[in-house]
C-alpha cells in the first residue's frame, strides 16, 4: 500500500486507536494492577481516528467504550489500529454535551 494514500472509512466503520491511558491501574488501596492481569470481561477505551459516512453519533477525536474481544486489528503506516462498527460501541465520551448531561452516551 502506498504510504501517501489517504484512508476513507466506509459505511458505519470506525478506525480507533487504543488509549495510552489503558495501561496499569491502581486499586482503591493503592495496589498496582498490571494491564496484563486476568480479570473478568473488561471493556476498553479508544480514541476515534476516522469515521465512515454513515456514522451518526461519533466524531473523530471522541473516546469510545468497546469490547476488546470483538475487534479486528489493522496496521496502517506502521501504527496499530482497531476497526469497529458503530453498533459495537457501548458508550461515547465527548466534550459536545448539553448542560445536565454526563458526557457519556449510553
């Protein structure tokens, strides 16, 4: 693939990058829980990099909550991304909120 070709997402597809904040976590007691620790089914956050023409509730730059087990990974220009459908999202965190809303679309 030519490195200079732009990428246009189709239909209801999203191209997202995993949040760098999604690494190690701390318990309420201050214990560090490594990102590789086995836990129950845990959803993950990612940053939207590109959206298809039929995506309605998400814009580039939003943070989205999704199930990391239901994903397709792709490498573009040496960077790893995840390809999702809009319907596979569980929530959207965005600064575009009205007064009285939480900022999460559930």
